[in-house]
C-alpha cells in the first residue's frame, strides 16, 4: 500500500523524514530553509523535529 501523503499523524509531525520528498518540502517550508540546510540540521542533531527546529533557530 502506498504512503498516504495527506495522513500526517503525531509521529509524522515529530520526525523529519529526509527520504521522502513531500516531507523535505514540508519541513523546508516550515523552517524557511533549503533542503541542504535541513539535511545539515538532521545530520547534526538527528531527525527529531523539535531538535532540528532548535538547531536552526541557533538556540
């Protein structure tokens, strides 16, 4: 069964899935960064959306 890109449950909102184009677009737009900057953040702190947001905000 294909992944339903409209179904964003709590787990989807908590993690940045760099392997899924729609997720990369969503998080890049949400955080206002490029795909490359998003990847840098995930590489630095892992795929937790909260940790990525904190990293990108410079806190």
